[in-house]
């Protein structure tokens, strides 16, 4: 029965998968198309970056001595660490809040639960659907860059992008897991989305402030964005095992707590 729920949830996610996956792949392809130009003008671009105040460079994670004009430096700032991370978070919030909060809000959650499907089986099925959607989205996110590389004429190490893909998937799963827990607790999709958005934006600003002001640098440890940095991984491939395990742990804890609470949650309208 869990598989039935998962298949149903994936069928109604087809448009969502298509829009987000193709959209991010096209954006990644466009960003990758700029790489040759960026590399050709690396020295001029580095000099240009030096013009900006140190606080500005710190806010965007441009470390001292690092080059914005490397493949990892450019794609990290212009694609993965700024745009992708928020698009992935939006997708994770949408799918994480749909199975319980959205269905409860529409008054339709009792329909599948009135059959032989248990509450546990229902929520496990929706979690399986979340993982599948995020996996497809992550593959398209990486594929856009990999497809563009030979077309526009630059070489890259696929190992680095494989590692980045794992980190991206783990981050998106962490957001989905936390959102699923909020969905069970609040039973209101609007409130779930609002809380999740406030937390994410707050953590992003916290990370920016901590980068700018050394006196509160320790606050970076409280932000998820401190553990999501892709540029160095692309330029010098190394598996970010600690960060992946951290995000995976958040995802698992969120889903497990959601499963425990959902079994006892009062769903009376």
C-alpha cells in the first residue's frame, strides 16, 4: 500500500518535476556557457572583485586568495550557493508540506486513511515520493552543467560534480524532512511554508552577518548555509562527508519524528 501512495504522489508531481527540473537545468546550462568567457578574463575579473569592500566579499563567501573566475568559484556563487539552494528549498517545502498539511487543509486526508492504508504507510509513501522528486531534481541540476561543458568548450572533473550532487541532495532532503515535521505539527500549509521560509532566510542572514563581523563568527555554526559551499569541491574534488552526514541526519530526524507524531495526530476538522 505504501508503494501505491508513492506512485500516486509521483503521478501528481509530474508537472512540478518537469518545471523545476527543466528550469534549473536550463539555468545551469546558461551559467556554464559563461565559463569560457570568465576564464579568459580571469585576471581582470579578480581585479574587479578586489574593488568591492571586504564586507561585500565576505557576505558572498568569496574567501581571501580565492578566485571568482575559476569554474568552481563562478558556478558556486552564480549557481549552486545562491540560486540553486533557494530553488531547491522552495521545491522541498512544496513537496514536504503537501502530503499532510495540504491534504488536511483540503479536507481530503481522511480519504486514503479510510482504506487499508495505515497512517505509517501513507506517510512513508509520501516521503518516498519526496526523495524521488529531489533525486530527479538534483540529477537535472548537475546534468545541465555537464551537458554544457563539452558544447561550449571547457573541461571539468565530473568527480567534483558528483560530490556536489550528493551535497545538494542531502541539503534538499534536510529541508524536506524538517518541512514534513512542521506539516504534521501545524496542519496548515500556509503556516508551514511561512515558518520554513523565515527559518531559511534567517539562517542565510545569520551566515552573512557572521561572515562580515568576526565578533559573531561563531553564529555561522548555527546556519545550514555555512555547511553548503560548492566552489571548492568543484575546483578541488573532495567528498564533504561531514556536511552530507549532517544534512542527512536532519532529514532522517525530521521524517522519523513526523512518522511518530502522525500516528497519534488528531486529524479531526
